C-alpha cells in the first residue's frame, strides 16, 4: 500500500490510517523500499531452501494461510521451509515434508493481543519455535492521543489469552476485507 501496489481501501484507512504514512514517506525512501525489499525472496541457508513471503506462496502480498488450512500442492515445491505472515497468527507446522512458519506479529497480533510474537528458526534441524513476549498494551494505548487509535485496533491489542479463540466465521470476515 505504501508503494501503491495495493489500493488503500476506505475501511483500512479508517482503521490503520495509512495515507499520512504514505505522505510522510519520501519518494526516495519509497524507491529504496521498492528496489531493496522484494515481494518474494528465496534463500539457501545450511543447505535449506527457504521461501520468504508476506502472504502465502501463491499470493505473496494478500494471501492468507491459517494453521488449520492445507496449502495447495504446488505452493511449497522446491522448498524445505516457507516463512510467511499476513494473518498475524503465529504457528509452526510440517506439511508434506515442508516446515510452514508464521511468526505472528510483534505489533498487532491477531491471536493474543497483548502478546508480541516472533519465531526462532534453526536451519540445521529445519525446526522453529514461536516466542511470545507480553506487551503492556494498556500503557501503549494510554500513550496515544485520544481518538488516534481505531476501536478495532484497541480491541485487538486488549485481547488476552482467554480471548484468543478465533472462529472460521470471524476469520473469513477478516480475510474478506
């Protein structure tokens, strides 16, 4: 959205307030991002073939892949590990000999709102684990100006572990946006 590759939908603008960020980012910085931050990156580490995408392999920018979904057979061809995000829901699993890794989110986690997450990946064993760290979301939200954080974002950040259940119906509603 920052680079203009995807439209900024009005609902997204209302919640995330992206247009001021676009305006505040210089054309030089946007060009640097366009040149240096690939949409899809393939690397080899310790002999492991690793794919890095934001969404999912067959839709790098906007695709969603949740832990309970089975990737299509061609999505991981030629890779030992697929690392992705977009859902902001951390998971690690093996499917058809491929390690699927979603580190979740360190800023706006969609599973446990007050727990930032990241992943620790071991190239030698081709394994990973998710690390969670509690965030003081009350202090964070209190530091923001009144009305500067959308109610949807406040609700996500205020969710605790007990609120982490996520039904397919609510997930599908989120994915359709």
